[in-house]
């Protein structure tokens, strides 16, 4: 009896909008943190690369100063 009633029922636009909104909400709760983590990892790698470059420059300047040379610049 219930299966026959459900077989003839077709969801309207309002019901479909509610279903899609709820599934989109839960999907956003899962996807947005993943996107945030991926973005933060990329930003952290970029910052670490810049820090390594600056460390190399400081090291070379220190060697020049300790060697008695004037820094080039």
C-alpha cells in the first residue's frame, strides 16, 4: 500500500529545492575545510621557500662581513 502511494508521488519543485539545499549544505561542510587545508599548505610552502631564500642571503652577507669584505649592494 505504501509503495503504491510512493510510486505515484512525484516531488515538486519546492521539495527538490529543499533536498538540494540540504545536500549542498552538508557537502559544503565537508568540502570547504578540505579546500582551506589545501590552501594553507600551499601558502605555508611558499612562506618557507621565501624564508629559505632570505636565510641564504643573510648567511652570505654574514660571511662577507666576517671576511672583511664590504657587502655588495
